[in-house]
């Protein structure tokens, strides 16, 4: 078969489409594939290819909306192309307005080895979009890795990838195990009155900055014995959105790490 000729699919009962949907529906530790939805996210991945973290995702199939022209990245990747009807593209994207392009990715093994100097540690962040926004905030201030604690959403869920706006391609993502506690300076964002204000906390590297579930905080969570709880001073509201709090805390850490004010 000539791969330059797209395969046209228009029915949800098509065996190829059904198999793809089944594969993409697997989540969490059992996930083997994911999908990048829309030109912007595909470009983010394509431009991040020199980074080691982006090598965890391998493109296996190009999808485009029926009637759309060949994209320059499609030509360069030389993958099998499926041309989907609007209904099918909407079905795989789970959005009212289907994207014109999508890229199915195979997911490689989780990274192992030495943990980076600047690490964000989301814990119990259940909403994939919120998890993606946290990764985006951390990446914006130079954080180099993410360790995902128990109860976190799947970082390779398409909504999490969209929320991260490419951050998931720039930093290694690994799941937490207790061996991680042995290394580094652990700081937990906390809104409780007894938490130390962030300007008085040592945020030097190696730093592991933890952010917990917005509703439950650190209730019933076993934190490292040497973990310091820190608060961002606010007024008139009870708490900050987790991604906003992470952005502020990461900026404070980056000031010391990079030496800027």
C-alpha cells in the first residue's frame, strides 16, 4: 500500500477505528498509546524532538479531518495517514469542535535513574487539565522533571497533554515510589496557618516542590519526615488554584536557582 494515499474512514463500526479507540481508552500505568490533538500541540511535540523527554512519545499514525490538505509535518514523518469524517474526529477528540489534525503516539518506558535538581511533585491532582496546567507552570520556570504522586491523573491523557501546552514533552515524567523520599529538599505547598511563609523557606536545589489536592490538602498523606510546609501569603480568598500556586512557588525557586530578581 502506498502510505501517501490516506485511508478514508467514516463509520464508527470500522474495525480499524474501533481498535484505535480501544487502544486509546486505556489509561494510567497500563496506557501504551495517546493522541496529540490539534496542530498547535503537534507542533510543540515536533519542535521539542531534540529533548530527551520528548523521545518517550513515538508517532505511529497521522489523522486528518476529511478534506484537509497534507500538512508539512505529515510529509516529513511519512506515517500511515487516516482521513476521518467529522463525526469520527469529534469522537476521538471528545470535543464539540473537532481538530483538523491529530497524531497517534506510542508511549515508551518511564524514565529511571538520577532525579533532577528542580522537580515538581503533583500529589492527588485528579483533574487532567489541572495536572497539565501544573506541569506547564513548572516548566515555565525551569523545572526539569515531574514526579507524580498517588491519586494523580494520567499525564498522557489527551486533556492533560493539552493543558500542559507541550510541557509534558520538555521534562521527564515518572511515578512516585518511596525511594524518591531519600533524595533532595522536600517542600510542600500548604495553606494551613502553621505553614512557613514561602519567602522564609530554603528553596535551594535539589528541590522537590509538592502540590496537593485542592480539596483535601495533605490530609492522610505520608510526607517525608524532613518535609517543610510552606504557604503563599494571600488575602480575601481561602486558597489559590493549584496551578497558580505552583507558578508562584516555582518563580520563587527559580529566582534563587538562576540568580535573577
